[in-house]
């Protein structure tokens, strides 16, 4: 059994993808597949299974995973001994909702890269149920994970409120809670909305009130600015936008928890651990931005 084959298996387990493991290791995915096949031949049984959900370790793969992680740690110790000033290096892929990713994850990515130039970072923008991303090190989102295989780390609560442009209010009037259904609502497309926690039920707004819908919150934001109607938007995105007015602040306000989904500790890359530490600091410093301002 070759120690570097164990390292390749560890990377496949982290990525849940031969292609992404190859990216992280700097080799072609066919080479990754061939080395895994070589390991399996040596052990006499499969160490990974492939499915639509990605590559998963078999019972044998899980059994030898601690040994693979020990090899990785030993390599890190040896590298640190030879080059004690070496900074963190490696590849990190993050999945996050679009607006949160733009406002909070992107600055954390920049900070990490400035501190550790050897780290390459990718951000995949997506709003979907937690636990469905493949090949990511950190998955950020709202809701309850679809799987228990990962560790949930709370990040912060954020709030959503109703907004409209001054031009729209001058044209259509300011809605009350009773007349809100007479105004077009801008929000997610209900048929394509897979995150239950972002449904309109908690806001008391009928689904059929949505007349301008998009899977992108940035599109919703721009449609609201353009005067398309009343948008239910994250306060961190809309509050500081010139020309937008927050409406019905006492009647309609949603607060949702933003969390990060992390793989078991044995599967976390050092670069991903460094990124999480940077992200937590970024959010701690800007936590008040995530909720509507105290003045209303």
C-alpha cells in the first residue's frame, strides 16, 4: 500500500468528487481514478462508491480514513519542520447564497488570500437546501441540513424586511398590511424555491402576491430599485441602498439563522479551517449589518 494513495483517497473523501480531488491535488481526474483503483486492488475491496450525490467512502474506506489523515498530518509536520515560515496553502471551495456571499464571504476570501497567498479560493453562489453541494469545503446557507454527515456551525442571524423605491411609492401609494396584497411583491419563484425557511408563510404574505420573481436575490434587489413593486429583501443588502424605503417594519420582519456546514474534522483541509476562522472574524466585526438598524 502506498502512502500517497491514502492521501489521494483522503482528498476524494473531502471533495466527494474525483474531478475536484484532482484540482486540489494538481493532477488529472483520470490519474485520481487510476490511483484509487490501484489502492482498491491492493486492499482487495472497494474504498469508494460513486452515486448522483457524489463519491462516498465505503465501510473499508471509512475504516482506513484515520490512517490516511495521520499520513496527511505527518506530511504537514515534516513540511513545517523543513519550512517553519511556510504559510497555509491549498484549495478551498465555498458555497454560499448569492448576496451573503458577495457582502461577507468575498471580503473574507480576500483577507485569507492576502494572509496566505498559497491558498486558492472559489465561491459558488447558490441558494439551495443545505447538504446538497458536492465538492465544497464549506457550505453556507439557511435551514436544516438534508444530511447528518456534516457539522453545523452557527454564523449569525440576519433579517429580511419589505422595501420599495420612492418612485414606486409616489406612483402606487404606501401599502398597509391590509392593502399589501394589492401591490406586486418581488421575491423568489415559489415553484423553484427549495429552502423552506425562505418561504413567504412566515411573513404572512400570500404566495400569489409574487408578481416579479427570480431565483437571484440580486435580481430581486434591482427590480425593487427599478420600481417593480415591494421586495422582501435582506436588510444587509437593501438598507443602505439609496432610494429604497423600508415598509411595515413593525408588522413584517423575518429573522433567519445563517449557518455553515462543515465535513467531519478528519476531512477538513487546513486551508478550509483557516478560511472558516477568517469568515467568523469577518462576521463578528460586521454582525450589526446583518440585522435591520435600531432606529427602524
